[in-house]
């Protein structure tokens, strides 16, 4: 069975693109909190409520300025100039934000969004991924997400991780 999906990276109108994709038979939508200047997930919320059969994948890692301020206000981010984070407290926070913005539970897949971003020490990177995966695994066990992984441009090819 062939499945049709939509990736919302660089979509100008996420809701319109998702509507057309679902009408064409899409069963999967991939998004991220930073897509569409931070509004992609909330733009999908009403549509996903009307189409609960559509599975959603999203990400944790990159932040917009507004998202950094929100995370700082929640006490999980201590520097407003951070634009990428996979620290455990932030992962827990962003899992809740993703679910709220999407209005879709459980989220089928949650990826660490380019976890290799800004890391030059491979040992440190692998430790950070391991801890973030532990948090994501707990979310699977409690039914908050269906699964987790890594979305990366270069992490496998540059051997940051295997």
C-alpha cells in the first residue's frame, strides 16, 4: 500500500497545503514547531481535529525567538539567545507544547531536529541524544507519542552519529 504524506517545511500556507494533501489521500503530515515562522503546528490543529486518521510527525530542537521566550518563562530555558535545545527539561516542555498546538494526541512520531546542530564533541553529542531519547522513550511508554527518532540533514553522513 502506497501512502501519501505532506512535509510542511517551507509551506507558505500550511493549512491549505494540508487540506489539499488530505483530499488527495495523504495519511501522514510532517511538521515542526519552527516551520512557518512558528505557526505551522497551530495552523494544522483544526484540520487534524476533523481528520483523526492522519498521523503527525513533529520535531524538538530548533526554537523561534518567541518559543525561546515561552520556554524561558516556563523555567526550562535559561538563555533567550538559544535557537536549538535538546536538554531534558526542554524536551518535556516541547512535547506538551507540540501536543497542545497540534491538538492531536498521541503524536505518531517525534524527532530530535538536527541534534548535531552546534555540537563538535561527538561524545557529548551522543550523551545528549541518549538523555533526550530517554525522555522521549518515557513519552512512548505513557502514550504521549507513538515513537521517536532523529531528523537530520548531515548527522549520519558526517558520522556525528550512526
